[in-house]
């Protein structure tokens, strides 16, 4: 009987002091340290020790999912991040062309794009120099682990003032912005045409980049375009005019003048 009374009294004392069990759920998942959390709780009127906060923080479940950690890094550093990648394009004569591009994470702009039949490290270094010929490079540059991005590329990226960041082995989702652009380019253009040769592909990519930057809206940009597209004001009775893009594969719509 005495033990039950003591247990009941201890529970009542914890409730009167405003114990850790009564705290808002958001406080239990905060990434702040115990001293700062304890300070916030004191300002909220909770009377407990910093040691109690530390003890409950150790008991709280932690989300160690590497995917969420990487996505948080990308969201917090979106503006200073750029990424580069390759994708292959077959030709009419069963040859293979390699399309190289550099994309900025902030506005999804393609900073540079080029085509070659024989990619190698020195060619990649030259493309990176052309991507930031008259501008300051991004702080981070993401790229994969293929042979075309060897030690020469890493050294050149550091010499330009950027930090080379390789994706993990067999983790293409870590370079998701570049991978998604490749998918868009294939769905919008390359799945609908037969590439004749290197010159033909360069002309197609030049036209697609113009459409991509100025006309095509993006979900990741709140339905805006990378270059910024002004919203038109349409009055009642005004007609909508269609302008073909990429030979009629796509269209841009505007209020008729």
C-alpha cells in the first residue's frame, strides 16, 4: 500500500511541475540541443531540469533515413548547387552520341550543353570551363562516378573554386535534378524524332533549350519557367493564339494582340 501511495504522489508531482510527458509533440522531434530546448521550455512555463530534457531526447526515436537527410541538404543548399551528367542518344545509323549538360538547382537552368561522339575527361573539363566562362561557379557541383569524371575533372572543379561532390555508388536519385531533366528531354523531344548525326542533335538541343527556358512551365518552380514568364492579362472576348515550338511537338499560348 505504501508503494502505491508513493507512486501516485510522484505522478502527481510530475504533473504539477509540468513534466516532459505533457510537452508539445513538436518539441520531442526538434534537432536543437538540450540547452536550447530547455530554455524554450522555461519560457513556455515548464518547470523541469535540463537533465530531464537530455534524458527524453535520448529516448526519442530518430529518423536515420539517408534519403531524407540528402533531400534536406539539397533543399537547404539549392541556390549554390549545380549538377552535371551525360545521357546517350542513338542515331539513324546505329551510332551513339553523348549529350553533356550542366544544370543549376535554383531555377533549373541549363548552364551549358554540348554533344560529342567520344567523351573523355579533358573534353569534360573544357565544357565546365565554358559553362562558367564569365560567371562565378556554383559552390557545389554534383556528378556521378563514371570514368569520364575522373581525377582530372575533380581537380579542374576545385581549381574553378567549386566543391566537387560525387553521388554515392548506384544512387542516381542523389542527382535527381539532372536525372529528371534527362527524362523531360526524352519525353518532350528525343522520343519523337530520329537523330541523324551530331550536327542534327546539336540543332535539336539548341531549339529544345530555348523552349525549355522560356516556354515550358515547371512544377518545381511553382508553374513558372526557368527564365521567368510573365503572366498575361486577358480581357473578356480576347482570343488565345498558339505558337508552335520544336516543329509543332509543343506550343506556347498567348493572348492575341
